[in-house]
C-alpha cells in the first residue's frame, strides 16, 4: 500500500514537472541552433580547405562549433538579442569564442598547442597543417 502511494506521488511529480517544462518557451529555437551549427561548420570546413588543403575532421569541427554556440548562448540570453547585435560585433564575438574554444581543447590537443604556441610567438608567419600534426 505504501509502495503504491510512493509510485503515484512520483508519477504526479514527473507529470507536473514535464508539464511545466513543456509550457516554457525555449530561449533559442532548434532551427536557429541548427542553422548556427551548419553555418559554423561550413565556414570552418572552407577555412581548413583554403588554409590547410584538407577538410576539417568532422568530430573536431562539430566539437568546435558546439563550443562556440554554447558560449554564444551564455552571452546572449535569447536569439532575439543575438539577432539585434550588429554583424561586425557578432564576427568579433565568434572569432573570440572560437579562439577560446580551441585553447580549451575543442579541436584537440594538437590544435590547442599549435594556437597556444602561435599566440606566444606572434612573429611566426603562417600556421600550417604540418605544424599542427
């Protein structure tokens, strides 16, 4: 009998909690997140092809874009605020977050070390794929 009361109580809590969650409007739509991830990946992949002659490794590219998007979501409370931000400010923000994410290891240890070394030695000319390997 007591077990039935516990089960019913848990069910009520779960249903009430899920109903409350379902009624809340997300701050960022799934479509916006998807578009941001897609654009980030396409831009990064093109940059890799131009700069290194190879496409980005998918897992690392997705890690990097997820990290950048997470940081954007923390900085901009809603997608409406993000949408009203001037494009030049968005570009600076994304570039800054991208660098932070690489230094945090989103693109792997080799890329983190290569960027760290490049930032420590700004006189180095070009970062190449061979230097990252």
